[in-house]
C-alpha cells in the first residue's frame, strides 16, 4: 500500500457508498496515532494539515513526516493540505510530495473564489494532485481565532462553480462548523440533498467533531465522500496526556508520547468505525 492521491480514495469511497476520514495532525504523535488506527482497521485515510496550523507545526517538519508515514503504511493514505489560503503554501506542499490540496476561497466573493480555485487547479494539475475547494461558508474557524458565521452553500451556485472549476471535491456548508459545537448541530440535509441531485462530484463535510453517528450516515447517503476531523483528535490527545500526567508514579517523555499516540488512535478508530458502516441507522 502507499501514498495515493485523494481522488483515488474518493473514487473508492463513492463505489462503496461510503466516506473516507480526513484526520488533521500537528505532531509526530498525531501522525503515528492516525496511521496506526488506519492500519489496525485496514482502512485508507487522508492525513491533513491546515495552513493556519503551520505556525505551531511547520510544513518543513510536518510534510516529510506525513509523506513518509503514508509511503511506509500498510494501507493507502493521501496527504492533503487543508484550507490553503495562498498559492505559495499550496506550491510548497506539492513540492514536499502532498498528493492533494484545498484552495479555500470561501470568504471571497463568488467570482474571486472561482478565480483563485482555477489558479490552484493549474498548480494541482502540474503535480497530478487532487483539488478540493469550498463554496458557502463553514462556521467557526480552523484554529478558533475567528468565528465565521455559517452561510449555507447555494445549490445553483454549486452547479456553476463545479462546471467552471471542475474541482475533484467540493466542501459544502450545511450548518456545520469547525471546533466544538455548543450543542449538536442541525445539519441542513435538504440543502445537501439538493446539491447531491445536481452533481456527481464528491462532497466534503468539514467540522466533523461533534456530529452524531446518525448524521454522518445520512450525510454519506446524500453524497458526502470525505469527512474532516480535527478538534476531536486534539482534544482526545490532550485528555490522554492529562490522564497520564495525573496518574500515580513517575512520568517521562516516553510515557507521554504513548499517551498522546493513544489519544489520537482512539479517536481515529472510533470515527473510522462509523464511516465504514455508512448505511443510515
Ligand atoms: P473539526 O475541528 O470541527 O473536527 O473540523 C475539522 C475540519 O473541518 C478541518 O478542516
């Protein structure tokens, strides 16, 4: 098994009427935990990192680790740059061997979003990489620094956007948001259904943390083929680290390392289990 493009995994997901999990990582322990979970579940995954995370987790250090982990894995893994804002960072990621990029022009006016996405499409094509874009506005923000309001994707706009950009995957806004939801969200499945009717393109659900297993399954049945999970892994890692440091006896880095890996492993395993059993309940 190997480093593969995201498109290959999206195509497989479509054939199986399922969705592939895209798990955000920010350090060695997160990469190890996510890959081990995928291998133990014998399920392909996407390893991803968002541009906004790079001040904490520099691309020059993360990228070689993510790409190498994918190459050495016993399952297929795509390596993806999540929420790219600048062509420069997308270009760097591709040079490091990422097989997929996202151009997030969702805060831009429609025409500017299309223009930026087309520039990213040219870049992706040169590297044989997959391209994801976003239309509408997913709420919250990837690192919690701003609270973007939710603007649901307009299905008619999605049709035009997909025709003009021919992206491989489209992130939609259906009431989902990044970060922890104060209460479980009420996703706009009518909007998702309307988008699914006008296109065969794989759709992406951001803000996966806190969405219920039942809602994941409904979303998958309506055309979601990639599901992004970040906060739940960061939180699970932190909980395990706190538990370890609060436990009896001596503590050292190696024990802490194992606790962090376990935190991510548990969360990724739990989500893969839901995504692999995609029939609506
Ligand atoms: P969560 O942090 O809510 O899981 O969202 C992840 C995400 O959508 C990354 O792009």
